[in-house]
């Protein structure tokens, strides 16, 4: 039986064209991109070309607005720390309650260690940002607002253009973690007031350990990693040339992807959701149905442990992920679903299915065949009382 991969928000399969583009930079073009001799030239040229490919993907005006990093986590950290370091007179940060840990763990640390005031904006039951709370939190003390473009668990898309415009009015910088949005929705930073944007190659069929931070021209930037003069002194360390080439190629492929592909993925995702909801009682789709990534389905199964469902799926060769995380031996529901006020025991039963262009009708049919029994078994062993009226009867 062919395995079914539905965990593309965790990692995507690297495109063969990406691997082919990278290989020469492990072998004949091994030179250091900063070297002044002939071995450095192809590497430097490849980095230049990749910067242009990433510029085009996000719609930046200048290639030098792209800084290569080790991935989404570093880009998020660099953006927020830079805003605080470059504008010491402002000591407040605004984030949403549903940011990735790459943002949340950092700001929690900054609150504790550096006395940074963190304003956390709540979301409603669909995961939509409380716009009034956001407006009220912006002040002359705000250094930066960091709100993700799309949520990694539910796929809910945030109105980043509007949020960025409001931040600019308040004189604050605006950063968006677009790690899950890049390659899945069209981005055009020039059409917005976004100052900084994070992206990561492994979510768009590129390699792991490489990403980028877009920093709008004119925004004061303080580097996270100091040392050599690479990346115009904004990110020290010898460039990861094969990784950068891979990210550039992935960006190029993503831009060339016909828009019909997103429609196809959305149709498969919608079929999966509709099929699950008709077959399995006590389940619902979490997130904003009107504003969601086309590839993501976060389905909550009441009175079941997500890990147990995943175990059953895994036995059948189906890969998905749960919203909960095992911490110190106990299973905690995801902070995203808790922020959306999904009842505790229902949130523990959330499964995220995330698709890519590679998925087929047969994949969806297979999940619909296996899932009802998987959920029934997980419910049998959970010992949870149902939290949703449907199951509670
Ligand atoms: N931000 C979001 C929204 C993510 O989904 C992820 C990865 O899952 C990250 C940041 C971290 O990116 P990376 O793994 O490249 O550090």
C-alpha cells in the first residue's frame, strides 16, 4: 500500500528540480561565495540569482531586501529582536495568541529577561484576530507588531495588509511570519506596509535549514548574528550556498505554479473535510472557513486523543499530525485551539491534515476509508466525556 502523506505544513517533499539545482554547489562549485578567486565566483553568482528569485516570490522591490537565514525560526527571532534593538525608545511588542512558538517563546523570554511588555491579541472561535484589541494595543511604545500571515495549525489567514497599515499609522514596525503562506497564497509585500516577512524553504518543496527574512529598504536593522560581513553585515557566517540555491529554485517553481493547482488542492481538501464530517459524528473543522489556506484541514474529534488517532492512521500508512504536544509526559492541547476556546478534551482530539500538489483523489479516499475506525478506536480508549453536545447526547 502506497503511503499517504498529509503533513505538508510540517515539511514538504523537496522538488527534484530543487535537488538538481543544488547538487553542483556541493561538488564542483564548492567555493566560498565571499572568495575573490575563480572558485568563489560561481557561488557568489548563484547566491545573487537566488536572492532575485526570492525577491520575485514575495514581490519585494529590491533584491537586497532579502536576507538569507537558517529558516523561519531565525527569521522570526531576527525580526523581533532587531525592532527592539534598533528602536530602544520603544519597548512593547504585539503578537497574536496563536503565533508559532518561534515567536511566542521568544517574546516570553524577552518579557522575563529584558522587561519587554508583550501585548497578546486574542482570537475568536474561528481563530480570527480581535481587531479592536489590536488597535487598542498599538501605541507610541510599540516597537513591532508580529502577526502571522497564516496559522500553521488551522490555516486561518490574517488580514496582514490592514494590520500592517495600522501599525505604520502608530509608528510601529510590522513583521509577518509567512512561513505557511509562502507558496500557498499570492504575496506582494510592495502592495502592503509590511516591513519584515519570514519564510522557510522546507515548506515550499525546498531544503530544510534555509529561509529568508525580507526587510523593507529604509527599515533600521540590527543583526541577530554578528561576525563577518556576509549579507551586507546583516547576517554573519559563510553562506549556505547549496541551501540558498535550493530556496531560490523552490521560489522560482512556486511562482511558476499555475493558479489552477491551488484550486485542485482546495477541492481535495474540501472533499476530505466534507467526507469526514458526514462519516464521523462529534467532529468539526477548526478555523475561519472564509479565509483559510487551501491546503489545510484542522479537524477536531471530540472525546478522542489525537495521538491515538495518529497511531491508527500511521499503521495504515497515513501521515498527519496532531495539534497537541507531549510535554513532560502529559499531553497538552495546542495553544492555538485553546486560544480559540475549543473545549479541552475536544482540543486534545485535533488532527491536522495538510496537503500539497502531490496529493491525489486516491489519498483522500484512503483517509476516508480508514479514519472512521481510527477515531472509533481512539474514542474507546480515551475515557474522555464528550464536550460537544452532539456526542454528549
Ligand atoms: N513559523 C511557522 C508558522 C511555522 O509553521 C514554522 C515551522 O513549522 C516556523 C515558523 C519555523 O520554521 P523553521 O522550521 O524553518 O525554523
